[in-house]
């Protein structure tokens, strides 16, 4: 079984921060080759011990929130472990384990909240990025606000509709045709209503 330290070494040491947000087919394949079985093990509950300490919880969250999005890009499976990541993130944050991890790795405790299609989770993500994540590098708060605005407007992320087999509503089609998430980020930056 893969150790949590290997997950962290791969994601935080071997990958560059730019890789966290811009996956490539080669990176996706490398992750599948090394971590798909570990992800499957986590779905079967065999990684539960990871949730008993801060760095283990961080590895569990990264595996279930970040790796799944890369390994199973553009499929429903990319979001299949979001609930596990979200529960782990909430538990870790409630214990202040996120504060035991230095930025930029700390952000990964908050991303499951930002990826949630629940407005309360979105509000919490914005608060956490405001209060617990220092500025610099990627504008995490801007992206948290953009995610929140999409959920405020649609109650879900329209960009997931095809992968999840959901019907795209006409308002969502307009949003996607106007640039989707990129347009949402620009609107926040420019202070324009989404």
C-alpha cells in the first residue's frame, strides 16, 4: 500500500505549483500508474489511519480531491471521492491541523470546500482563505470567491454537467458560452456581477 508520505512527496516535492493547476496527459498517466490503486484502497476504507494526524490527513485530502481530478479527468469518477475529501478536510480544520502545515500546502485543506456544490461550504472556503492563507503567488481568495459566485448563481458547477450526465440549463449554457469559470474570475477581478 502507498504511504501518505509518498503522496505528499509526489504532489508537493516532485510537482511544481504550476502543475497543481495545469495538468497534462503525461502527468495524469503518471498519477494513474502510481496512485490509482491507492485511491481505490481509500474508497474501500483502508487509508483510515491517515486521518489520525495532520500530514496523513493532508495526504488523504490530496489523494481524494486533487489526484482524482487528474487521474479521471473529464469523467464522473473525477468527483467520486469529493465527499471523502470534504469530510476529511472539515475534520482536520476543526482540529486546526491545517495551521500545522505551512503554505502553500495548507491550501489543500480548503480546496474540498471550494470544490463543494454547497453554498455553506463555499462561504467557509472564502473565510478560510481570508483568515488562514497568506497572500502571495496564486490569488487563492479570488478563486474561492469565483467558485462561490458560481454556486450562488447556479447551485452547482456547470462545467461538471457533461461528466456527471446532468442536463445543462439554458442559463448555464450562456455562462459556459461567455467563458465559464475564466469569465467568473474576470468578473470578480473587475467587480462586475456574474
